[in-house]
């Protein structure tokens, strides 16, 4: 009976000592933990040695003394083993924190939180079993009970089905890996991204292959996260080591493929502080550079666009293919013929060149009034960054100024395509600019475009666009009825068409010349009125300069 008590006290002693040691480790850094482990080892050895020596000196022939000695030695060994694992766990917490956030310090509260996650599951993780679910087009959707996400589900499926073939083509592979999508609204709130203290706009969990999206749905976010799903599964199925893929490449590919039809933000290009990609390779490095002045999503997506523009649409798939047998750095160099460091240096230099060219082109147009030189510079920019924000608009304006309306229309249409891809709120403006350019060479087309401008209008802009449509319709009617010059005169004296900009005298003069040149006879009164209007506009232009 006495032996059982000794063993019981030994178990209690081990438990209490281990808990006390764990509590102490909550306050210690990894290096300090190693010192604590050494102290624990010395303590355990001392206790065991003391018990054995005492037992031998005492020479107790009874089992009770032997039981106490063995229990003490065993307890010391078990305590040391437990202390070793507690110290290892403490060091692992720091490794995990650094890989996720690149932080090297942990508070007691953060450590306790990690241990809670270990016991209860991922922090903030949803229990999907508690959500309603529906399966459609091979995708399982989870959502809050009582919610009706049918419209969001249809939108997601339409986006995925429309984009999946082109994404797989760019990645150079296909996968049958299924994905589930969790939809958040009302009481289901998106987790907070600690690095920027804002809720996630969407994220992909690789371990359970789930995409998490807030409602209402943003098309770009759907595609971005779905690219992650395809990217990582194709890489795995091709035998690529997941940990060989730099985080910036994973995110850059997702950003590029989800936004390649949209314009490239010039303000971000100008304001971003660029950093070498070697500092964006891990998840922790990535998260650490999310706050301003950095913009790793923009930087990585822009670099991928730069890479594809020079190496071709299949460059990503070629790198993937090489990575089956080589590291990323080796694969990149084999495919491009340049080291990653050399390529990123060229990219950073190109960004600065574009910004300088823009400033110079803007100066030439606005201050020097050297439209020909300005056009040359903007065209040089467009050759490198064809979807740079407003570059097509500026080129179209300059071609209009030069009277090259067919070229102006080409660039108006390019800007319109970007506006449609981005679902811009001011999409009607792009239609309106195109309609005004078409006035010079194709009035029926201008009328069709003006109708599209009205359809795309917001409440605020509808009145203006309806006015442009009405004036162009009246012009076409006059032309059909044999009174073209009257139609042009009414349009040019109207309130809406070619009046949205502040510098429109040149365009109006050009349209008068177009009208007088196209209709050389008849309408003597209207012809005289157009000539007088032209002279008045020319005086206004002289007064400006």
C-alpha cells in the first residue's frame, strides 16, 4: 500500500513539475528555453542521484525503500523527456510564427492561443458540418443556414467555367481535383488578416482545398483564388515540390491570370516601393510586406505580365515543366536564359523608364503643346505596357488632335475593352469617347455606340449620354433627309456632343472641315454659318495660346 502511494506521489510530482516548466517556458525565448532545459536536466539528474545514493547508504532491505528509489529515478527521466518536448514545442511556435508572419517575438497570450489551436483546431476555422451546403457543377458550396446564395453560386460557376480553359492553358496542365467554396455573409464574417488588420477579401486553404469568399462576389477574387487551386494541384500532380515554389510566384501567377485583361494602375506603379523577390519567397515575408509602401500583389502580378510579354504565354508552363527536375531558380534560368536576379533588375529598370516617359509625354502634351512628340512617347509606353492605366485614352486623344481618326478609334476600342473587363462604373464614358471619334468617319456606328453608352450609364450620367445620343440621331436624320450641313450645325451648337472635355475647339473645327469637305454643294445658309462658327472657334484657340 505504501508503494502505491509512492508511485502516486511520483505521478503527481511529474505532472505538477511539467506544468510549472511549461508555464515558465511561456515567458522564455527559444535560446532561454534551452538554458531552462539544461537546468531541468541538472535538477532531474541531481534528484535521481540523491535518491539512489541515499538508498544505498541507508541499505533499506524493504521493498518500500526500493520502490521510492525507482519511482524517483523514473520520475526524473520522464520529467526530463517532457521538458525536452516542451522546449521543442516552444521553439516550433517561433518557427511557425516566423514562417507565417516573419515575426521573431511572441507574447504569452499568442503562445497560449497557439496551444489552444493545437487542442481545439484552427483558430477561426468554420465547422463546415454546421453550415448548409449544396453541390452544383462539381463544386460543393457551404453557406450560412437560412441564406439564399443562389445568385452568387451561379456567378461563381459562370466565372470559373469561362476562365478555367485559359488558366489551364497558361499553367500547362489540367487537374480533376475538386474544390469547395465557403460563402460568408451576415453572421459569417471573414477572418482578419493580422498583417494589415483588415478582413480577407478571399483566401484559399490548401489543406482542405476550400476557397473562402465574402458576398457580394467579386469576379477577380473568384478567379484569383481558383487559380491558386489549379496552380497548386497541377504542380503537385506534376511532381513539383510545393516548398520549391516561391510565394511571390504563386501569388504573381494568380494576380496576373485574374487581372490580365484589366488596366495596370499607374498610381500603384509610381507609389509602390519595390523590393527584391528574394524577400517575398515565404509566406511570412509576403505577409510582412503587405502594408504600405509595399504592394507585393501588384509587384508580382506586374512582373508576371512583364515576363509573359517577353517570353510568351507558355512561359509559366515551361517553368513548371522544368521544375519537375530542378529548383525554381534553375528552371527560371533554363527557360528565360537569364537569372532571376538579372530579370528582376531589368523589370525594375523598365518600371522607372515607363514612369519617366509618362512624365515627359505629359509635359510635351500639356505644356509644350508638342503633340507629335507626346504621341511618340505614349506609343513607346504602350509598346511595353499596353494596358497601362489611361495610356490608350491619351493616345486616342492625340490621334484625334492629329486628325487620324481611324487610329484614334483603334485605341478608343482598346480602352473600352479594359473598361468592360474591369466593369467600371464609368463604362459609359468609354463608349461616349468612342462615339465622338466615330463621328468623323462613320455616323451610323457612332449612333450605335452612343446607344450603348446610354445603356451603360449610371443614373448620374444618363442625362448627358442621352443628350449625346439625341444629337447624333438628329444629325443622322438630317443627313438621310438631304440636309447634312444643317445637322452638323445643330450638333456643333448643341449642348452635349464634343462638349464634355474642356479643350474641344480643335475637334469642332476638324468636324466642320469634315462636313464642308464631304458636302461641297447646297445649303448656302448653313455653310455660311459653319464657316462663321469655325472662325469664331479659331479665335478662341488663338486666345488660349
